[in-house]
């Protein structure tokens, strides 16, 4: 019996021994795998766990004017953070709070409280610190303080062209304007900065820090805007709004030969004061030259006249009998002066801006041809400028159920339809450039590290013949210089243009006590260098007509631009052309 028990115990001992040996062999095998076979992989993982990466914002590309002058730049800065995990060491945190507070002019106690309220995460205490001060802080090697490279956006000309240029947000992305519409081009590619961690996984400030990926600066966006011309337009609009107690207005300056926009500005006197800029930001940033619609009024008589001439229905000496009014399906349309002028030529009707003459021409043209031409002039369609918020305009046509013949009559003198200032001036440009509708543009070049992309002027359509365009330019010259006095007239240069005075419409109908005064034209007539549209909304007082309000503003702007661009006088241009 004892012998059997001994054998049984021996078997059990062997079984346990075998299990122990098997376990030891498994452990040894696993250790061999970890330490020998997979050593490199785990070493890599351990190394990576020692590192923390942060994104580095790339410098935004420049925004420059037509001359290359910077309108928006990026300046190297630092963002300053507290490492809350490191600030769990209260003694060292107190010392850092005092030192960084002295550097930045911040309250020591507040910094300490904010930095120690949690043991996790970074706490931003200062954004866009100037580069020199940041370098000084880095040399101090303050406990728990980390600086990340950043950039700040600056606008050397302050608010000049602000509606166009726009602004960026705290995330360094564009909020509106060029900054927003071209954000993907301006913002570049972010970099990556790496920090070494200590044994507890905490970033070690200013130790083993490297830029693993260098940020790539954004591309430069060069505008067609000329800052000098832009400043003239903004100044004169402000003066005009105050002088005429107007509710708002717009000024647009273009190169009629190419469609390049040299200046554009708009404002509303009801939109804001300095104290409530944030509340009224949508109004403040609104570029009304492309977003807001208005009835252009008599400026569009030029389009009606050009259509009739281009179809060979009339010439400048063709006459009609003006009785002072015309009946269109029961609606009486009168001249703005409520006068009859008898037998009037096409030249005289345009000079006197007679509504009856425009209705007569529209009737001769016919509804189908009339709206075909008006659409070719760009009315009712976006110009495709490339900026956000551009409106297409409104123009009913005979194909729509709510169109009537009275619409044709009203449209002939610029009422009953709506357009943006940009659409109107783009159409007028065709009379200065040989009958071409040129697509307006505001970006001339995109300049990156490896290439330069230049905008080429785009011909949308030959709207009228070169002969018709030349005739219209002559007629528009006679509008300004064929009378005893005209507000748009210049001493040294010949102007071609047309006034517009629109009765403001509302839901209850037209308000005859309020007007929109406008003038659109180009100068010099002999060789157009610039075209200008001035629009003043609801001027108060005795002066409310386009010729009284907008035309003098045009003259002031045109005179300064001619001097700035050193354009020879019209007398000299005539002599040059003759030779």
C-alpha cells in the first residue's frame, strides 16, 4: 500500500514539474519574441510615445494691389501656452506665472489660477505675440510655458478696400471678401512641430523641439484694385453721402478696355456706428456694388438707343414727335420734366433724357429684339466676377406670364428692371471699347513659389458693332458737352456719359419724393482710360437728380484719376490721333 502511494505521488510530482517547465518555456519564448524578434518595433513605439506633435499655421499669402503694394500681409508671431500638467508643481508654477506675467503684462494670480485649475491640456494665454518678445521668453526656459510659431494678419492700409479684401478669423481662415473667396489659395499648407515628452508623458519645454514638416506659405493674390484710385473713391463717396444727406451709395471704377476693376466701394449711412460694428457686421462687410439691385433709370437709355442704331432702325438724326407723354395700354408715361419738346432727333432725345423717346425706340425695336440685346448687354445675369454674393439682377421677359407691354416701355428708360452697379457699368463699357462686353475681374495674378498664373481679359460677346459703339460714344459725349453746363464736365478732358434719376420703388408703388441719383461714363472720350459709375441713394434737399448729385462726384474722381495716371489732355489726344 505504501509503495502504491509513493508511485502515485511521484507521478503527480512529474506532472507538476512538466507544467512548470512548459510555463517557463512559454515565458522564455515570449521574452525572446519581445526582446529579440520585436525589439525594433517596440523601441519605435516607445520613442514615438516620447513625442507630441502640434500643427504650425502657415503664413498666409500676400494680397497686393495692381502696383504690387501689399494690402494684406502675414507677420511671424507666437502663441503662448501653459502646460497644465507641468503646472501641477505649484512652486514652479508660481515662479513661471510671475515671470511670464511680467513679459506679457498679465496678472500673475489670474495666470496661476487658470493654469492650475486642471492638470490636463494646454491653456492659451496669449495669441500672436511679437516674434522678438517670444524669442526672449524662450531663452528664459520657463517651467510649463510653451510657445508655438504662428502668424498674424495685418492690413497696412487699415480699412482701405475692407469690403473687397475682407478679414480672417481666429482660426486663421478668411471670413469674407478676398480672404474668404480665395482662402484655399492664401492659407498655404500647415507644418508640424514635435516636442519631446518626459517619462510621465509631459512635453519638455524647449527641449528636443523640431519642425518635422515646414509650413508652406500661401500664394500671393494680386488684385486689379489700385490703392490710390480706391482711396479717391472711398473719400468722395463719404463726402457725397454727408453733403447730400444720402442713405447710401456706391462708386465703381473700371478699365473699360479689359474689364479690370480699379476701385469699388459702397456704404450705407444707416448701417452702423463704431460702437455697434459687431452687431452690424453683415451690413458693414456687404459689397453693394455686386450684391444690391437697383433700377438704373435713364442710364439704360443708352442701351435702348444702341440697340435701335445697331439694328439700323434709326440714326442720330432720326426724329420723332414728342408730345410730352405716351399711352401704353392705359398707362401714361411722361417725361421727367413734364414738358413736350416737339420734333426731336435721337441726339436731342438722349441729351434731354426724354422718356417718350426711349419708349418710341423700344416700340421700333420690338419686344423680342429688345430683350435679346439687353441680355447680351449682361442684364439679368451674373457677371461671374468670382466674388461671393453677386446678384444676377431681375428682368421680366415676354416669355413670362407676368410680363406686359408696359414693361417694355418702362424697361426702355431703366425702370421696372433691376441690376447691380457692376452690371450697369460693364454694359456701358461696351461703348468705350468698340462694342465688346468684357467680363469684369478683380484678381490679376496668383503668384506661388513655383508659378505665376495671370488673368487674361475675357471677351463675353460682341454686343454691338464697332460703328454703333463709336456712335454711342459720340452721343454720350454730346450729353455732357452738348449743353451749356453739365456736372460731369472736365476742363482738360472730354467726358462721355449719361445720368440716371430713378424714382425709388416700394411694395406700395413708387415714392416720387425719393430718388436714386446716378451717373455712368468714361474718360477721356478720345481714348477711354477709365469708366466710372457713381450711385447716390435717396439724397435729401433740393438736389436730387443724377446730373445735380452724381455727375459732380464723377467729375471730381475723374479729374484726380487723370492727373494720377498722367493722361494727356483731350486737346493733346486729338492732336496725337490726327498725326
